[in-house]
C-alpha cells in the first residue's frame, strides 16, 4: 500500500496540484485518494484530534450495515414475484412449473435493483463532483450512504429516470444549497423519497407498485408473454386501509378476527402474520421490509459507535407506547371501524419501513439531535409520530418518512432547549455555591 501511495503522490497527483494542468479537477483526484488513504493534509487553526477513522470510513461502515438489507431486498423481489406468477411463466422462467429456489429468486431481483443503485450513485456523485469543481472544495463524503439509501426506500418498479430526478433534487435542494455534507437540515434520502412521493404519487404509492409483474424484466423469456393472469396486491398497511368484504364482515362482530383474517389470508398466497412481517417476506420498499436485517445493521452501527442507540431505543419506545394507546382505543365502540387500531403494538413495529427508518434514517448524525437528552426526545417523538400518522391518517398508511423529516426540522429546537435547561441548572448550582 505504501508503494501505491507513493506512486499516486509522485506520478498521478502533480497535474492536479496548484499550477498543474488539471488543477480544477483536483476534487476528483482528492476524492479517489482519500477514499483509499487517510488524508495527508492537516488543520491550520485551532487544536484538533486526529483519529484512524475519517468521514469516508465512517460512511463506508454504514454501507456495510446496509448490505444485509440490500441483499435481502434483492431476494424478496424474486420471492414476491414467485408467489404471484402464473404457471406458464414459471415454465418460461425456470423450465418447469415449480417454486423458485432462494438463489433463483436472488438472481431475478438483482437486475432490477442494481441498476437503481448505479443510477443513484452516478447522478448523486456526479453532482457532488460538479459542485466540488465549481466551488474548489473537496467532494463531500455523505452521499456514499445516501446513494445506497435512496434505492432501498423505492418501490421495485420505480423507473430509473425517476430515481435520477429524485436523487438530483435531494442532492441539490436538500444538501448543496445548505452548504453540503454537515450543513443539511433534512435527511437526503428521505428528501428524495418525499419529493418523488408527492411529485409522482402513482409510481410511489397504491396497490401495484410494490410488486414486479415481469412486464419489463430482463429475462426475455418471461417478458415475451403475460406472466400474471390476475393480480391485485398491496402492502399490509394498504390492505388495512381498504379491507376486503370478508374483513369488513368480521369487523362487524369481532375486530380481532378481522385483523387475523387480513394478516394471515391475503390474495396472492402471501401472509402478513408476525413472523413474515419480522423476517420481511412481505411487499414493500426494496430494502425496508425485513426487521431482522435492520437489527443486524443496528448491531453493526451500535458496535462501531456510529449509530445512536438512544435514538433507536427511544423511537421503539415511542412507537410501542403509541401502538399500545391505539390498541386501547380499538376496544372502544367509537373507534371500532378502524382496523389499524387493532394491530398489536409489537406487530405495528414490524410493518412498513418503521425499523429501517429508525435504524438508518433517524440516526443520521447530521440531521438528528446532538445532545444526549435531545436524542432521547428526538427518538421518542419519531416513534410516536410514525404510528400516529400511520393510524390516524387513512390516506397515508406509512408515517415513518414524514415523522423523521418533521423531527429533522425540530432537532435544533430540541437541542436548544436541552442546552438552555443545562445552563439554567448550572446557574442555580453556581448561585448556591456562592451563597
């Protein structure tokens, strides 16, 4: 590695340095060099502590924590397709009418997900490089994580051009206008998803966007014909929003039976029971369905000291408290027609993107609260608002995105009052000490 570093410094770097022909492109070279090696420059003002890990390596560890969600998301796309595909398409896909293996499901999902990841990174890093060249500063490292998060919170059939537009909006409007990494007030990936949700609602919500129907698959044998004879699907939260006639019939006599019917007996052969919801064998955004994969990622973030366990833990507490409160309301006659109220609080935490948002979005060190007590309130309110929005607003069955974005805006205010409270306590102690 020393030889490579010396080669870069002596042979590659000179044209990019001051006075060189490629001086304006120095941010591009700097980004590549510092990705492989610790930056060689030092600070000139004040005293700073140097560590063996810099921002790029911190972001790289977050990407490692995201890999389980990415791999499972790729598999789950093939798994959901395998549950609803017609027998004639199975023969074209697998050569015989049988269920696909785990590896075959993974191979089916990979060509659908990886192009989204490539487009996200190409557009986002391209804009970062452009701003770095124009402003003459180092390329920000924050997009290393955002570039992975953006495709993971998208539906499988989201067009690539839409991923590009959403990414460009998030990087330019959500980050660069504030000054780049470390200055943005909103989570970049959630900014992209929020923009796309409101700009292209038919592509980001509804019953059919969470399944790949095979009409544009790269597997030519399947794309030639109709792969699904009849299909109507939705996420578990979407089904609860528009329950079937059978569920409504059960609801009139026994709300618990209605919930059990909806979660365990849905069209297409899939089930939304607690086990499948925890493992992630349900429709949803590419990388956010599996609570188990999110827990693995959380363990990595906490063990490396990158993710705040306080935010994660208190968000779960907030979600559980609000879910339990709604469970109580569900026992009252006045609220008997809302199926969301009857979902057990622990099942609520396994549905939608709650776990993914709490682990990877709410803990964003830039847009989250910074004080210890502030992190507790920040996480608690995210959990409460996520379940509140999901349950109280039938038009928006998933609330974790709006909950985190709202608390991103409120995080500086939370920190302000925490600091003011600490100052007042110290002033009181100082007065007592003088007296």
